[in-house]
C-alpha cells in the first residue's frame, strides 16, 4: 500500500468515528442489573449511547440539543410534532459500546472503535448530566460496563439513529 493510500485509509477511519445514539420512543423502559431494578421510566425516550476516542463536549452539546428537541411525540392531532421536553417525558440513558461494532471482517464483531472506559466514562457522565440539565430534571441511567438487562416497549415503533460527526 502506498503512503497516500495509507493516509486516505486512516482519514476514513477517523472521519467515520463519532458519538452515536440510538433513540427509541417508549411507553416504558427499564434496566435491571443482577436481578435488581436499577432504573425505570414511563413514557419517554430510551437513549443508547456509544462513545469513541475522538468524541468531545461539542458532540455532547449537539446530541443533547437534538435529543431534547426531536419532535417525535404526537400533538393533539396525532402528528409527531412534540418533543420529550414539551411532553415532560422521561429519559433513560444506557451506555452501549456495541454501537461501534465493525462487522467488516468475518462474523465476530470488532469493537476497536469504541472508547476505553477511562475515556468513555467521564464523557458518558457529562452526557447524562447535560441531558438532565437540558430537560430540567434528572434522567435515569444504566451502569457503565455492567451486564444489564434492558427492557422496553417501543412506542410506534419509533427508532432514530444519530451520529454526531455526520449530523444527519
């Protein structure tokens, strides 16, 4: 491989790395860890978040604003025109490194893009704190790195994926 090809390959890997969220509108959701209920919400959003080493506070700001203002709840006419903020909905946020799985080679996913805990935990905590601040109330969370059982009833179903670097 020539030097220019290596540079393009490395640039593509860096550009494709981003904070990723999967947002699900739910009528209820919960997290259980080892038979103990950790968190439970009613109507609102379940947010799964995957973090990579290139993520920072700008990614958090973008995603938090997008999440709290995303108009995916029905208005009085049954049209998806209201946000979780407007409906006073709840939020459950769960870290999920598997959102950055690469399945390019073979059948066993690689998680090399996912940030290591020493980098990811502070960002996850900052994300949850900023999300709480934007909502004006505490959100519920999972436990970073724990083996969690996440249960939900997807309302709709409505599921949206947002990558902070792509901004679509």
